[in-house]
């Protein structure tokens, strides 16, 4: 829009600033303002006089009305402009186009703002709702990087459902202050939960599976597998049987864990026996993905329970 604080006006003003400081514009603007002053004087004998007379007839007082032209400034010229789209020789105003085109242009303007060094603008707050709409996943990742640049000097809030936007951030590197989940309940109440510190269980950058679990409350075999591999790294074990024994030891030494969930479950793969639920799920996912047993685990609460166990195990080991 043509408001002074909009992204369009900010970018336009940046690229037009040299023109507005030129001698040519100074002369032009002086001439325009002189002409407006002349017009204002001419209107005193016509429009202003007639309006004053009509007003005084109603109030029976000595009231004078007149037209005043404000001095023209560079911003007035900018606000008289418009963004237009030309496609297949059809020329239209941006706002006569669909939401997809409008959003694409808006996002492009924000990306351009982020690329301009020493942008002359007052500190602003950007509130961006679902910037991923109409964007290809690679475009979403590109946009996320630009928003990080923009946030160096400006405050940026993003509301998103896109894992491609979220997993583009690392809290330590990009100084992202918070990642918050909002749940709107059927009662109308909104629950707000900061998940910033929960999103780096695998690496310093949240994985898509991790986002699905903490942001959208969806347990996945992918996240379970990532946590299982992380447990192997933490325990420095090289075989599935060895890490399974570590799980078993932890369960036996923490009675409250087994009392909450049945993590002890004896299974067999080839000739090797295993004794914990995380290992059972891992083996089924790797070797018998289409089994009814694994389907029941995923559809029920066992997968979530096992993920919660692995989160606790990795945190405390």
C-alpha cells in the first residue's frame, strides 16, 4: 500500500532518494509549490468566497473558509504512484490481481528490504501471517533466510505452519528469541507455549520430524528413529543390542519410568533378543515396515510413549 511505513514505500523511497535531492527535482518542486500558491489565491475569489457566504448564512457569524494546499514533499509524489503488473501485454494495478500475485509481490518487497544495506527507515515491527502460502519449499527456505537478515535491524514475528520456514532457523546462529506454539481450544481459550528449548534434540537446527512433534503434536517414526540414533551417539554404542541394554538398565534404575509406561517388551530379530519398546519399534520400522504390529503402535499411544522415553533418556544420560 502507499502508506509511508509500507514495504513498497520504503523500497521506492530508497531508490528514488537520489532523484529527490537533485537540482532538477528542487526546481520542479519549487515551481509546483509556487503554482499551488497561485491557485490557492485564485480560489479565494471563487470557491472560498461562496463557501464562506453559505456557512455564514447558517451560523450568522463572520466565518471564513478557504482552500489550503500543503507544501508538496517527496513523499507526496511517492504516494501518488502505484504498483502495476504487466502480463501477456495486459496492464493492471497490483490490487486488481489475485491474492497469490499480491502476496508474491509483497514477499519480494520484504526480501528486497532485507538485501538493502543501511536502509533508511525507522525501527519497525513486521507481523507476517503464513509467508509460505503459494511458495515452493525452496522458495520458503529462501524467504526464511531473507527474514533473518531483516530481523537484524527490525523486529519480525512470523505465524507459520511450514516446517520449511521453521527448520531454516538455528537459535544460536540466528539469534531467534522464541519459537511459540498457540493452541486455540474449543472453549475459546488460547494456550501459549514456548518450545524454543525443546527444538534442538537432534542437532542445533530443528528437524522436520521434531517440528511435527513439538509444534503440531504429531509423533512420527522418523522422529523416533532420529532419537534412537541420538541415543546410540550419546551412549557410544555400535550395535542395536548394546543400546537396547542401555535402555534396559535405565528402565531398571528408574522405577517411575516403567510404572508409567510398559517399556519392557521382549522381541526377537533373527537370533538376537531385545528387551525394550524403543528397540522393538526401531526394528519393526527398519525390517517390517508394513506389519500390523507397527501400524497398531503408530496408531496408538506406544509410539508417543517411546518418543517421550527417548527424550528423557537422551536428556539424562
